[in-house]
């Protein structure tokens, strides 16, 4: 028997909308089912039985993140089917930096008003992200919170768990001087720096439908492009090449994230001419009069992931990534510590 409360509905929470939302997302969740999934939605916890065959000492790797103020753009454009991809990407892309394969994902969506069709649209993006990451969506939570959020607004966060054999964990301590940095391109801004972006647009009075000719699409549409998920090409590479370390270029840009993939005493020299920077970044820099240093300290500038391999492995790594559909490029090398750029 389903619960129902008139008084709770008068307070702004309709529990029946939650049941309808679960019904509407069932088909999307089924898209993500992989071996190991036990049961379905509706329990108090998501169940997953990992395949440990061939592993000597399995280690779980977890990651959690959200979409941030990029959601404000989704609200403005009333487009909600891609931000779920961002949520998954920000978690699983972190997990693969340890060399782990993502296994499952859980989401949390908090709304001012629970509109089941809107929730289903949001979850369709989450499911698509899980499909791209080859992990299962095994649970989640939708919380209707009137007074905390405006009726048409929501927030979302995610949590992912992956697994790697202990001996295969990527360790920055293995990086050496002369190793190469291979960049995997981003799809654009991804999900970082949107507080600065929104300030730039507000201060300059720029509309979301501007720059369509220069960018190939309206500004808002380009900014809402979902974060790329790098799980498949990286896992393919890990099977064939000794990858030493990986950096996910998120908030903090180059200056914060690349050093996290290096041991103490080493830095990198990056050849800016080798970086293919999408036009959106130049548009933002010009609109906000943002210095180069700040651009590289906030945005990914066209590099979503940096993979560090020995110089002798570069050609093979590039071949494998190209076969996987990536436009990978060497953008620099590891050096003794000195300024990053």
C-alpha cells in the first residue's frame, strides 16, 4: 500500500509524485544494468556483487561530486537531459585516475517541487552517463524540499565506486623526469568555473543566444555541452601500456590538478602550441578580460585528462587512443620542479 498524506502535501511535499518519478525512470535505470547488479530500485540500499576473478587484492575506489552552478544554465534554458551526464562524469573520471574501473553509481536530486516528468528527464542524463562509463545506476534519492529550493530549481550530486587490483593502482611516485604528458581533449568547459562564467555574462550583459555564428551554436548551448567521460579509452589504454599517472583537469585547472599526478620535486613543461583550445574559451576570456594565468587556473582550456607515460611508450599510447576514437596529443613533458607554464 502506498503512503499518502494530505497535510504533508499542504506543506509542499507530494509523496505520490515520488512514486510516479520512480515509475518513470525504471526504463532508464534498466539501460545501465551490468553483471553484478542485484535487485532493482526501491530497497534501502543498492546491491552489487563484483567479479573478483583474477584479482589478487581488490581495492575499492570511490568518488563523489556534483554539477555545481552549471545547473543555473540548465534552469535558464529549461534543458535538463544532459546535466546528469556531467554528474556521472565528474565522479567516474576521478575514479579512473587511480586506474580503477567504475562499477556503480548513485544519485541524489533535491528539488523545490517534485515534478515526475522533470525528474525522469534529469535521470535520463544520469543513465546515459552510466552507459558511457559502463557502470550501473543502482540507486538514488529524490528529495522534495519546499522552501529550500525555488519551485523550478534543483541540485544534484552523485557517488561512484570502482575497483582496481592493488598492484595496478596508478601511483604518481612512478613518474620520472622526461615522461610525456598526453592530453585527451575536453568537450568544452565541462562542469567547472561556472561561477566565473555567470559573472562574466552578467557583467558584460551577454545573452545566452549570442555568438551562434562564431561558436557554431548559441553560447548557452555550447556552455551546456556535457562533460566527456573518459572511462572506455582509458581502460583500453591501461590494458596495453604502462600508464604512470593521470590527472583529471577540473576546478583549479592546470595549476591545481596536474601537480596532483606528480611526485614531490617534479613539475611539467607544457607546450601551449600543442593544446587545441575550443573557441568558447577565447570568447569567455575576451568578454571578461581574464588573464591567461587565471584561464589556466580555472578552466580545462581544452584538456579534459592528462595521461603520463614514459617517452618510450608515447607512440604506442597514441596509436591505441586513436583507435579508440580519441584525438590525443602530447602537450608536454615532466621536468625538475620549476614554473608549470
